[in-house]
């Protein structure tokens, strides 16, 4: 769950909804930046499905007593989160070996190989084996630069979607989530130094260099869940009783 705390509400966005925005973002990718192919279609599908692990978790959001707010995807209990990741990766891989490999690479990238947590080390080892098995099962000689490009594109679309979902619309650059202040971590041939986003106002975000065919808009669905309703009904019931609202954001070229 993505959560933005307001004075009297929590704005809550399920992870799979954010992934759908990632899919809309990649659908506008410039065609001359990446050849259309069956692998590209499967890579695009991986982007749309990369957070399906969260569907059952976000359907029953839980309260973080320590922080006195709903759990987010960042602070959700680790071992249960890792179990969900592996279930989600399997669901994707059951439909597409290539998409499953990309999603496994994506989730594994969240953790350091030097992490001392035994659950993390087990997860990384199992996912490394899964990636090798999926790669072999495809029975295709996929060049490293192809799947690495698809992987970086997945991560960029994920990050750009998080950029507009995790922050208040119109957030000044100096107040942005630390992950994004210095731009995005992925580099491409057309953006060797990476890309950066900037809130122009509450409804427009510039991306530079601009990797899309033309400016386009997306809708961010969120539930403004009342803190009073949470106290009266409990988080999950209050969440489901809250009507979904949307905020429109347009991605444009830097002027």
C-alpha cells in the first residue's frame, strides 16, 4: 500500500493500482527507443503485473501500531512481504517465463547481498535459482543487453509511477521523497545520465529527457480514508467503505 498522511485522512493507493499506472507509462514509450517484439510485449506485461504480490495484502490493509498509520509497502513486516513477493513472482512466471524472470530480478534488486538478515539471504538465493531456471526453460538465447534494457525500463516505469503516487501533487523538488530528488537511477542510450522528473504544478510533471511519443495523462486512484472512520470501524472496513477518487497527472516535456 502507498500511503500519504493528511490531517484527517490517509490517502491510500494499492500497489497493483500503481503498477497499472506503470503499464500506462510504458505504453507511451517511444517506439524508436526499443524495437517491437514478442519479448517486448512480455516485458510490458511484466510491468503491468510486477506488484500483483500485493493484491491480497492490500485487500486487507493492516495498522502499524508503532507508527500509528497503515502499513506501507516500505515498512510491511519483512518475512510476510518476502513470502508475498515469491507468490507474486510465481503467478507471473506461470503466465510468462520472461516476465517472471524480470519480476524476480526486480524484487531481488530491493535487497543488498550484504544484508545479514537470514530471510533476505534465503530469498536472494532462491530467486537467483529461479532466474536461472526460468532463463533455461525459455530455451532462447536472449542477449544480456536486451533483458537488461527491459529490466531497467521496468524499474524506471515503476519509479516514475511511484514519483506521482507517493508524493503530494506539486511537491517542490527540495521536499521530494529522497529516492527521487537526484533523478532516477536508470540510464539509457538516449539518457546516459538518467532522467529526472519535476512537479510543474499540481497537475503536470515534466520528464527530462522525455522518453515518450507525446505528452499524456494518467489517473491516480486513491481512497481518502478518514482517521475517525478507522477508529470506529477498523482500518480494513474503513478502507473498503471509502469511495475511490482520482487525480489526473499529465507527463510533459521540460520547457
